[in-house]
C-alpha cells in the first residue's frame, strides 16, 4: 500500500454512527446465520438418502442456491454501511445462532433441522428490523423484509414435508 494512500472517508448516509454500527453488528449475525445455514443445506444436499432422496436433493439445491445469493446481498449491505463484512469460518462460528450438526442425520431430521435453521434466520432478521426501522434505514429494512419472507416460506415448505 502506498504511504500516501488513506482510507476513503465515510459518507454521511443520514444514519447516526452508533445506529450504523448496531445495524452492522446485526447484519453480521444475519450473514453468519445465513452462511451457516447455506453450508448445512449444501451438506444435506450431498448426503441425503432414503425414499425422498430425489425430492429432498432437488429442494435442498434450491434452498442453498438461494442462500448463496443472499449472503452476497447481506455482505454488500454491510460494506455500503462502511464496515468490513465477516467472512471466515471462525468469525461465522462466533456470530451464528445456528446449531451445528454432528454426524449425518436421517432425511426427516435434516428436514426438521433445516426448518429450525430457516426460523432462526427469521428471528435474527426480525430482531434487527426494529433497530434498522428506528434508525430510518430503509434499505436494510427492505433487505430484512425480503429475507424474512423467503425464510418463512421455506420454513413452511419444510414443515409441510413433516406432516402425515
């Protein structure tokens, strides 16, 4: 790095610095939850077995592809707010609310686990929404609304697979 180079100045986005930092902290938790759920979903896609294999293999692929695109949107929102996005496994492990999986669960347990993971992401987004709304941060509120809507839909679809 050239010694004459300094970081770009922070742009006044109309959000108080303390609010902006609190929003970034929440978005970092959302990013960690989303990425952890992405990894878990992808792992289940690879390892699912049983009579529902084809249905679940395809569904899990749909879910992890959507999640992959979402993590980029969340990370870019953090960057737009002037902070660095977390991106290491160590950072995500410290920030996530998603419970890790040990071993390879049955297909039904995978469904149940992913349903809970979807609900966890919704709760993380909903908690942050109040902070972003109070700070008058409409772009973050819009992102959170889209994420909640998507994860609520997937939680419902997964829950439907568990009904008799």
